[in-house]
C-alpha cells in the first residue's frame, strides 16, 4: 500500500468538516476566553510495544495516551494530528486495523483527525499523535 492509499484510509477520520488531508498543516483558532492546550506522544515498535504487535490496539493506545495528557489539564479535546513512519512492505491488513483503532478512540472522545504526515521507513514503525484541546 502506498502513501496515497493510506491517506485515503485515514480521510474518513477527518469527520464531516471534510478537511483536506493532502495538506500537512491545520489551522486552529481558539474561541475567546479559551486556551489551546497541546500534547504529543510518540511510540516506537520494539520499544513501546513488541515487534509485529501493531494494529488497532496500538493506534488506539497511542491516541488515548495523548488524550490523557489533555484530560490531566482539564482540557476538552478538539482534534489531533498523526505522524506515521511505517516499515516498507507492511501488510495492508495492518494499516486497516491501525485506522480502525484510531476511529474507535477518536469516536470515544469526539476528537477528529485534522492533519499530519505519513512516510515509509526501513526501520521500525514510529507513530506520533499530537492532540489539541480547549481550556477555559
């Protein structure tokens, strides 16, 4: 599966706003009286989870871990950006499971995907989620 195919799998996670996931940037303007809270978590295959044990459970854990940082500040999540470097030749079934795990986590917290970056690598899988929240 190439990068464009993977982005096509991710596109439904952007929600009804119909964001253009072909752009690596997102614009967020907090409402008056609100602070924008940000947090990033990164997980590396073979360091944060066993090699080959990647899929929905991994991606759900990645997003929930990042969202827990917002909760610790008392912030309400409003979106997240995802960066993924996946090993070349990874089974496309893994990517489908990865997207399902993200979907499950973001549905639980009403937190859509708003951008990010994808690439392939000769090394282990590396994924980062940057979450955005609002705090009065």
